[in-house]
C-alpha cells in the first residue's frame, strides 16, 4: 500500500491543494491553480536565462541581438 501512496498523480496533487481551501469557489480555485502554474514556468524560464547567460557571457539583451542577427532580422546597417 505504501507504493501506491508514493505514486500520486498530478491531478491528485491539485485536488490536495484544493482541499487546503475548503469553501473556495471553482473560479477562484482555477485562477489560483493557473497562477501557481504560471509562477512555476516563470521560475524555469528565469533559471534557463541564468544558465544561458553563464554559458555565453552575454545578458538577455545581448543574446536577443545575436539571435536577431543570425536570423537575418537585423542587417549589417542596424548598428549592432
């Protein structure tokens, strides 16, 4: 039985989170879950930007300029 408890799915995690706030409206619960998910994705994006900055030595703006130059969006006369 212990193995079954350890293999909880993501949906049960969400239902557990909803159980923490009894009496909460469905719309509010949905909005809270969406904000938690957005926050998690934002943290992953920030971590990725830190890793890429450490690997390239360029900040986010420098990286955007490099990618735009490589894609051809910024030409030779763009000033960058």
